[in-house]
C-alpha cells in the first residue's frame, strides 16, 4: 500500500493563500476553548495535573494525557472529554509522515490538543517493512507503545520523526531507538529498555497494522476528523500549519 505522494509547489502556494483566514479562525477556536468551564479529568500513565489550568487546557507537552483506547490499537493523546477527535494513520518509516509532523502541521495540531478541545488518536501502521524490507516500522511502533506506559509518547513520537532515518534504510534498530529515547527525560529505564529489546508489544503492532488496513485510509499519513476521512481534495490543507485548524474545524462541524 503506497504512502501519500508529494504535493506540487503550485499546490503548496495555493494552500498558503488560505493561511490568513485559517489563522484568524484558529484564534477564535483557541479563544472559545480557553473560555470553557472547569474540566476535572485526571492525568494517566504517571503524568501529573499541576500544569493543567482549570479551563481544561494544558500548559506543557508533558501534561497532556496519554492512554490506549479500549480497542487496544489506538493511542490517545489529549483530553478524554475533547469534542473533536483527529485520528492519524502513520508509518514511522514514511517520509511524508515526517513532512507532516516536522514541517509545522504537527506543532499546529499539538497546539490545538493543548487547548483541551481536540484529542489526537494514532494508529501506527507498519506496511513499509514489507515493501522495503527490514523491521524499522515494527520496532518503532513497538517502542512508541512502550513510551505510552511511561507517559512519554508525545515527546518520543516527535523525536523519532525529527530523527527519522532514510526510508530505504532500516534505521530504527533497537540501539537507535534507545539512543533517541535517551533524549527524552524520564523515558529510559529497565522496563522501557526491555520492552524495546524484547518486542514486548508485538501483538499490539500486528493488531494496529490490521486496524490500519481496515480503516479506509489509502496511505500514510491519513487523517479522520470525528470519524470522517479527509479526502484528496482537502489533503493539502493537512500539510499547511495555518490551514490545518480550518480543515479540522470544517470537518468537525
């Protein structure tokens, strides 16, 4: 199954013309989010609540809740009571996923999560291992699942994409995953290291790939907003950090 193709320069230019409108709409979205009443949901996976104001927003990335959904294959990031759910389908070896996560859209989405109004859910695919050979996608997905147990998925997920090896190189080895994890404060330890080296979450990785295959997503990255798949006509808005909030707002209406 192919991952999403690169967008043309002309399409990128057209997308950026929507930036001013999207930025203004995002400002309204954030304003409405921070004006809501008190939320009392607690942190899970070892994270505290000291950095979460009464409005329901989060002031630091480390304060964002992380958990595994009841389906056993979805990683949840953000408020359990968020009204908008953005579901991302990603393969850690996919260079277009790296483009999405590191060129602004990942940060834009995280800003929305920190308002408490949006939750992101991840399904981690691993089909690129079959296409390219190796076990990089499988190993990275297993390590990210182990990071949820330590409450460090958000930080580790970002670092893995920023340090993604070339797609054709099976670079997500145990040693590389552990070396990268060393840069996330509080992630490394006997339990995490053993989970990475021993592929503790192999069943999760297999089930997550099957969930991706039956999701209706045609490649990675793919996005659903409140269960609705972002189609090709609007996919370019995903990759523009200023247009992404507009896309999410439109699809969640």
